[in-house]
C-alpha cells in the first residue's frame, strides 16, 4: 500500500501564515498585538530548546513575547508570586510555565495557580473540564495539533475505530475525549490502551486510527497495524545514534520503516505532530487576545 506522509512542518507553516495575516489585520484595526509570556525554571536542555522555538514562533506571527527565566533554586512560593503577577498583568493575553519543574515545586499547584482565562497550554482543570463536556476552552497543544492534522488532511474520523495508546493528562486522555466528541474530527469509537492493557495487539489490529502517545521508542510494530490504518506518532524520545553530530536522534513510538507501508497516512518523527504543538499554542494565544473564549 502506498502511504501518505502527514507533513506537520508544512501544515504548521500554513497555520502560522494564517495567524500572521490575522495579526496584521488586528494591528490595522488599531488593536494590540497578542502577547504570550513563557516562564522557564532551571536549565533543562530540552525545555530551553522548546522555549526558544516558542519565542521564535511568536516573532514569526507578529506576537509580542516575554520570556521569564528563573534559577532552579526559586522557591514554590516565589514562583507562585510570579504567576500571580502575570495573572494580573493586563497586557499579557496568555502565558505558560514550561514543564518539567524542579522536584521541590508542585506542578499541579503551579497549573492551578494560572488564571484559566490565560492558560493557553490548556492544562488548568477548568479548561480540561470544559473540554471534556464539549464547551469552548483552550485545548492543550498536542491533542489540538493532532486534530488539526486530521482536519487539514481531510481524514475521515466519523464512526472509525480509534485506539489511543497512552493515558497521560497531556496527550492520551484529552485526545481520546476529543476524538469521541460530536464534531469533526471526532465521532470516533475510542479505546484507550495503556501499560495494563491485555491483548493490546488484537485491539490495535481493529483500529482505523492509532494515536501512539506512550513515550516508548518504536513500540508500535507492523504486526499491530492493519492495512490502510492512519497512524499518528506522538512519541519523541532521544535515543543514542552514531549517525548524528549530537550522538542522539529523535525516535517516535512507531517503528516507522516497517509500519508505514501498511498505512494510508502516517506522521513522521520529527516533522509530524511536533511542529503542530507550538502552532496550537499560538492559536490559543490569538483566541485569548481576541477574548473569543473568555471575555
């Protein structure tokens, strides 16, 4: 079967161009530029790279961005005070706190301290709750990016069997909820599988759409995928490689070379879901600036 690559890079460029156009329009009408702030704590290499990408993407679409970097030794109390400042700063439309945080700071406390109207990461319980019952909200970036890819490639989801592998609060659970909503993309029959699932292979073989989000390199193999399935690979794990300068390469949760020939559509890693997550964050920030969800 000849498969089509779902090109997240191309779609993300397309969406960025659309956002930039809309920002131009806003400025022309005398409105203020959307403003995104990012808090980063410590010097985690991966996190620093992500934040740099986010700041650069803001520039590309004409947003104002503010990066607040704190040392690892900042106390939980001090960080919550900084979040409070951003909550009450009227110029800032949305902000995120880059995870993971140092061990001595409770991520849950931090997420709940963010004003849900500025929570453009979509992690606050109010946004998660609203999403689960289909109300307007900020949808977290990765699930939102996955739906955007399905939509732009006009992949049929209604009545399809969709298997989500992984049950994290950031991807697995929200994407499962979104795929079963009365909407497009959505209206799918969704099964969520995880480390305790029995006969995972049999369940996957029933799937028209597989969303692999468990963080285990090359976990999904050809024998788990039926002919013509759509495979969305959310995994990004750094694995040692002698073929790259850094000594690492990014590996997805799907054994791409053997799975791809069986698929109708498949996302590569890198260049599939990854580029879409930042775009989703930009889209949420634009919604925040326009007060479209919470006025």
